[in-house]
């Protein structure tokens, strides 16, 4: 046959190889393991390293922006971010009492912003408008919730809004951009909103804590020096006697409460 | 018809692309390895494990040392993958690398022996080692009775049809048919693998 010569050559090659066995399966597996573990590991870690680095950069930028925004006023670019972060805090609040406290805190912040932008009446207008919105939320929470915790916070509402009333008085006397009619009207409206919430709180407090109610009303009547002194007093102090406090209340308010 | 002629006819009818789909080239496998394909590396190891392992075995190393040499060679291959210039000559490259690692292993495990120096001096025992590897692989692709007949023929090219019939349990007429078919397949497979004998 034509293939005989080929077969002899193949036979020679075959005999040269036949005595050598294959390497053991574990040895082959070990050789295969040289590649995947190392390569797979590197790729896996590389992918995660990029993802983690990107996430850290985003978090860092967010953190820096929020920190800068905390100091922002209505005439700065970061003010909207500040308001958004405040809204997020309110949305994440776990109870009506916590939401009430946050709205009070942010209301105070708005007045502070208004007094800081003395050279920009329009920014002050925005701040006071936002103040009224915060007070509307406070009012809604006090009205809507028959929550014990909220009721327990009414004393705090009185204290905070009393402070706000004092600061608004100062703003009314020396508003930013003096002579700006629109701004003056906004300050007056803010004061009226504060008085309305204080009166509402006083009426609610009258049933259980008359001293707080009296204090709330006196905050509204801040023209009278004696009443202002009374407003700043703490229970157990000089004006602890309920009768004394009651005698100071306006007659109409007493009628409303009875 | 001669086996060679049959082989040429088969090659003419079989596009190269078809062949490469069945058995990817070294270049394809290396490219896939560089892209992180674990299976491509596994295929490379399986393809050349015996070739690499046989080098230290021929030099007289025991099974453990020979497997150590094999690990080292594949470790080096893995490191050199991105810089390999001619993937079609990977077999020869691995044989040379295995020979060098065998010499190193001999010097480590038998420092007083002259085996390493003898291996350095003579390269003859590695001649044709790639062809031996191809032949083993080609035989491995044959089916049951074809493989029995081809192995028997390679053991003894003068074996009679009667003896083949006794080994396979086939009739002598059938043995002739299977023998012809098996040798054709062997030749075709070798040809596809780049056999140059």
C-alpha cells in the first residue's frame, strides 16, 4: 500500500511517545488555576475600586455642597440646595413632634437670613416669605394633630415664636433696605403670622397650661414693658401666681377661652 | 486512493474557518486569555500539558519534579502571554522553555549529577516531540474500533487483518473497511493540525 511508509514513520513516532503518560489531573488543574484566580481577582477588584472611588467622589461633592449650603442666603446659588436638604430632613422626621421642631428651627433660620441680607431687599423678601410658609406648617401641625407629643411641645412653640417676634420687631424698626415699602409690608405680615400662631397656641394651652397661654399672649402684646418682663419669666419665678398672670390677659382673650 | 490524496481532497472541501470554529488557533486562545477568558487558558493548558510534561520525563525526572517543571512553564507562559510574538510556534516555545526549566530543576534536585549538563549538551531527545504530541491527539479523536486498529497498526505495522479482527471482534471484511477509514481519518486530522511529515 502507498501508506505503508507513512505508517512506519508514524509507528516510529508513536513508539517514541507511548511510554510517557499524561500529567495527573490535579497537576493540570493546578496549572489552569494559575490564570483565572489572579486575573479574575484583579478585574473584580478593579471594577469595585472604580465604583467605590466614584461613589466616594460623589459623596464628597455632596457633603461639601451641603456644608456650603448651610451658610447660604436667598441671594446665593446654593440656597435651593439648602431648602431641599431641609425638606429632606422634614420628610425623614419620625414623628409629628420632630417635624414641628424642625419647622420652628427653619422658621428662626429664615428670620436670621432676612436680617443678614441687609443690602438685598428682594432676598429678604424671599426669606420672610419662606418664614411665613414655615409658620403655616407649624400652624397646620398644631391644628391637625391631636398628638400628646405635639401638645407637649407647645411651650417650646411659645418660646421660639416669642423670640421670633422680638427679632421681627427689630427688623420692623430697622429693615434691610429701609424705605422699601414692599419689604416693610412683608415684615408686618410675618409679625401678624407669628401673633396668629401664638394666639392659636395660647388658646390650645389655656385648657391645660394657663401659664404658657398667658406667656404666649404677652409675647403678642410686646408693646407693654410689664408684659414683656412677664413673657421672659419662667414658671416658679416672680410671676408664678396664676391669678396675677390671668389678671394681665386681655378681656377679649379670656372670653374666647371660656 | 492514497491517504495523502484523500487528505488533500478533504482539505479542499473544508474551509479554514470551519476548522478554526472547531479548534481555535493559538492566536485566538491567547487573545481570549488577554481578555480574561478563563476557559481559553484551560484549553491552552490541556492542549500543551502532555508536550510540556514529556520534556522533564524524558530527562529522567520523577513524576513530582516533572509536574513542578510543568507548573513553572505554564506560570512563565502566563507571564509572557502579552509579549508572545508568534503564537503558531507556541509548541516549540514551550518545549524550549520546558527544557530550560528541566535543567534548572535537575540542578536544584541533583546538584552533583551530570544529567543537567548532558541535557544542555544534547538536544536530540527532544527532536520530533511536537509530532509525537500531534499523533497522540489525532489518535485520541478516533472512535472505539478505529482507535484499537490504529494503535495496533502503530504498535506493529505488519499486523495481519486476522489479528486485527481478533483484537476488535470484527469480521475480517469489516476490519479492512474500518482500517481504511481509520487511517484516512488519522491522516486528515494530522493534516488539519499542521502535520509536516
